[in-house]
């Protein structure tokens, strides 16, 4: 079973949940596993962040054939993911625990553009458990996620085609939906921008070229591509990896792993107070909808470096 949520580390008296989301043609474990078999989310990260429960999520993003591929588009995948994560956390009585997402490539578009927008739009009386995910989300680490094209790319859909070219299997409903609806995708990204200040955003980008099937090589997702316009206090971090290697670390002494581990440790320290604050406000305010992308009155709050919108 390669789909759904899998716990990689239960944590010791955990304070936060770390949730990893793979990209196109990804796998909930293999996407994060180095050639030597080291799955850093399970083998290395728990040593630096023992107070985190670490989860990985698998969804049908395969592009092998039309018959074998899922017919769900990203919004369908997002709804399924929200339902599963909310249920998983409810059963384990951890609904209010802070969440930190780690997303690779198109998994980042999946997590921010669909998951958090859908969760933010939910409210009491309408998918309130999805709302709980938005309330509990402290931050997101984007690993090689193409939020926008680069100046050298005249057609933004080519960014997605470059990603697809890493695999020869490209006949897929999910990929076709992304490419044919790219303008809508950009509109969704703009909607995310409206709520992006609510989350601590950390984009990581590759600095080494990726070898493509035709033996050529190029940077797949550049520094410019990972920019989320309008995001507050966004720090972009380069990694000495290619697009596939940006999610894999063979050793805990890898400089890039040390960097990402330190980033996560810092986020864990800062996450509990603001999340507790927003849960308290949500429960106290009753029918006021927090973190909604459509809002009238905005009051800026500053808690541990993260601004949030209080509607």
C-alpha cells in the first residue's frame, strides 16, 4: 500500500506533526530515500527533532498509462488528503497540534494552492475538520516547487513539461489538467498569496542541473521559479542538489540536510504559541471565519515572525 498516510516516526512527547508530500510520479517513501537506502525523514530527522511526529503521504500521481493513472485532478486529491489527515489527527486526539509541511516539486503546488486554500475556505457547518488543518498549519518547506515560470520561459506550461520530462511516462489526467488549466493554476496561486502571510514559508531551490532523458542537462526549478509573489519574509535557500536529489540525503552529515534540519528545528520551537492563539480565537469567535481568503476587516498580528490575518 503506497497511498495514504504513513507514520515514519512517532516522536517523543511530540509537539508538532511534520507531513511530507511527494511530487509527480512520486512515492511516499522512495521519493525521500537516497541510493544507499537512507530515508532521512525516518533515519536522520528524528534525531534532531525528537519532539515531532513525522508522517508521509502518498497519492496517485503516477503517469505510467491512462489505464493505470488516477482520474482525480489536484482539487480532488486535495480534498481526499484533507479528509485523511483530519481523520488521522482526530483519531489520535491531536487535532490542535501544529503542522509543518514538507513538499517536493508539484507536491508543493498541491499543498499550497489546493490544500491550504480549500482548508482556509472551510468553516463551521461546512467541512470544519478541513478548517482545522489550516488553523494548525505553522509553515511549509517547498523543495524545488515551481510557483512561477522564469523569464526564459515564454509559455508557463513549459515549466510543467520540463518536470514531466524527467519521466518518459507522461500520459496522465493529472498532468494534462495542470498544463491545460495553467492560467487557472496561476489564479489559484494568487489566491494562496492572499493567505501566505499566515504561514512561515521556506522555499528551497536546486543549484545543480538535472540530467534529462535526452541526455541534456539543465536547472529544472530555478531560484526565480520558487518565488511566491507577495509572500512576507520569505527566505529562499539554495541546495547543492539537482531536482531529484533535493529530497534525498545519504548522510546526516550532508550540509544540505543539516540546513533543512536546522530550519525545521527553528520552526518547531516557534510553532506552538501562534497556533494555540489562533485556535483560541477560532473557538472564542464562533462564527467568525479565521484564515479565510475572502475577508473584509484585516488586523495584522505578529507572533514569532509569522503574521496572520484575523477576520
